């Protein structure tokens, strides 16, 4: 498990900015000359060449003071705002590298790309302030742990943190008004597999200097792991929803099964429909409350998240999905009553494939947790065929960091899922509330509710005048079953009135 991003946001927060960091005169750990030409084929060529050789470790040779750094010590290291890349230029974007130490001990090389040339940014301890202890002496150019990009996202006179790349292949971003919540990853390999997960890592980044007035910034990245290498290109456009256009080319050294494309990683501890005996003053604690899928057949599927008693892996079979992602639908302060965490301001992450991804499944991994400091939810597209050794694979998709995913139509959404005793020992009652209807509902739509085990009783649809939506209630009589896959939809074909609700009940 990773340390929660909410805590890392505290220690990595930046302020207003002003003088570029030192450009390096030293070669990087990649063996690239101090200044080299750069074009769209540079990173793919490096990735292809790296795939033909054994995997290498990029663990930095850190001074003991950094190697043994604890959370509080790392929190006390801050980048000097006046050292930010492009702080002396009116470009709309600025860059601040992250320091090595604590959990982040793998060297990451960072390059600035301008006028067709790439120049490495050289580490110097004078770029940072250190609350505890003196800066490390004699460390040399140890590189960085990653970086963040800043932009006037919320108001024109202040540079806010827009996105951050830190730790393995993890990264995260914000839309206007958001605070950090869930993360994305470049790639996942065998998540939740009994043999253990492999964690690819971004080992180098090339950040293109934007033109004055540019509305986006482009970042290239080299991904490495024992099984494969990859070349990534991110075009990051900030806004009310920040959108990343992602292009990737993977170079497998070996056949790779269980590959997870466009993975999202989040936290769900409890909510109104799944408290699990938690004693807490807050109604809910989560960065995401459900998985949303737009299938290749254009069915919209909603799966509320759970904090299970044991590991759960669910697969939603599909061919060429149109989108999927982990959503935060509860967006009111009253949903959480948390002044510190601001869970109501966490973004959703919507993945929009730009190519036909073929057969496979949207995989959801739910891991038990007793603390909100741990990520315990992972979603990704897992292709049926995996990757073949020596056969490159190209991918294109968009990532939307948003409060509402870009979906067609006005289907009712299931905004709340609650369950409890039905008044008798052999039944569980479910109550589902939808979002407000787009127009007047003169006739209540029928409900179709099914279960893989046991039976459904007493389905009722009624208007909810308090929300302007509809309420569906029903009872599950599981009998001797200890697990049941539930499914519900309002209305019928060809145009249902609602998305499809799915849920895994465990007794």
C-alpha cells in the first residue's frame, strides 16, 4: 500500500513563484549527453533500446540522512519557489522538481525540451529548504523523485498545483476547484494477483517548454519494469475539467498477462450504504464512491464501491469499451462533514479510449482497509490477450479529471445506495435514489431487478420529492447463498430511463 496522497499533498504543496533551476552540465543516469536533439521519436527509441537489455535499477545513491528520512523529515523539504522552471517567463506554466527521500528513493531524470534540444535539470540542494537538518553534502547530482506542474488554475494571479508525477508510475491532476484525491498510473501489471504485483516506474521525463499563451503543456516519459519498457506522451490541458491526451507505446521483453491499461487508484473506507461497523462522526469517507462504465454496446453501468471483508476482484467483460473510471458522485460538504479532508472536492477520473481496445474487461480490485490513509481501490482495462514478447503495443486515450464525466444522454444516475435489515431475518432491503430527473415524470418507469442467487422481492419505484429524482427499493432473499450479484435498471429497451446499477452482496 502507498502512503495516502492526502498526506503527501501537505508536504508537497507549493506557493507563488519567480528564476529557473540550474540546467545540468552532467549527463543523466540514462547515459544521454548533456544536450541532445529531441523529437517525437526520441523516447520511443530509448524505450525500444532499453527493452533489448536487462532491466536496471535506478535506486539513487543517497546520503544516509536522506536514505533514512521519515515522513516528518520529508515533509520539511520544500522547493524554493523562486527556483521554479520558467518562473522568469510569462508562459502560464511552471515546474518544480520533487526531492528524493522517504518512500521515494528511485532516481528520476527530468529534462527541459526547447527548440528541438533536451537539457537535463541538475539537482542542487540549494534549490530546497530543509526544516530538519542541514542539506546533504557531497551528494552530487542525485536527480529528483519526480515533479509537479503549476498553472493559474483557479484565479489568474496565482499559480496552483495542476498535476504531480511522483512514485513508480503514479500521477494525479486537478480540475478547477478540486483538491487531490485519486491517482492514475502509467500501467498496472497483475494487480491483485496471488503471485504479486509488478510496479512499472517512470524513470525519466522530458517537459516541453510551452509557447507564450499556450493552453496545454506536453510531457514525455520513459516507463521501465522487469517485463517491459514504454514511451508515454501526455498533453495536459487545464480547465474546469483538466484533460490529458495520452499516447503510449509498450515494448514487452516477455509475454505479459494481467496488464492493466489506464489504471486508477483510489480510497473507499465507508459510505452511507457500507459502514461496516465503523464508529466515525462523518457520514462517509472516500475519494471515490463508484465505478462507472460506458460499454462498447453503449450501456452505462454503475457499481458502488465497497470496503470488503476480504479481497474482491470483479471483471466487467466487454469489447471496445467507450469509457470507464472511478467517480466521486457525492459532492456536498454534508455528505462527509470533514473540514480537513474536503472529500466533496475530490475529482473523478474518466478514461476515454481513442482506439478500439478489443475484447477484455474493466477490472475492479477492492482491498480491505481499516484506515483512510491507504489506497484500496484499483480499476483498469485488462485486455484478454495481454502482451506478446517482442511485439510493441500502441495505446491512445484521454483522462478527464472532472466532477462529471462527459457522457451522452440524460439517463438517471444512481446517486445513493443504502441497505439494511428488511424486518425479517431472511431478507436484506436495498434503497436506491437517483439524481433529479431532467424533465417531468408523468409515469413511473418499471424496474427490472435480478440476482445471481436467491430471489428478489417487493420491488417498488416511487418519486422522491426531496431530491426530484426517483427511489427504487427492493428486498434480496439470499436463502443459503453467501454471495449474490445484483442488477437493476429503470425503464426498458430501447432507451432505459436510468443507467444500470450493479452490486456484489456478500453475507
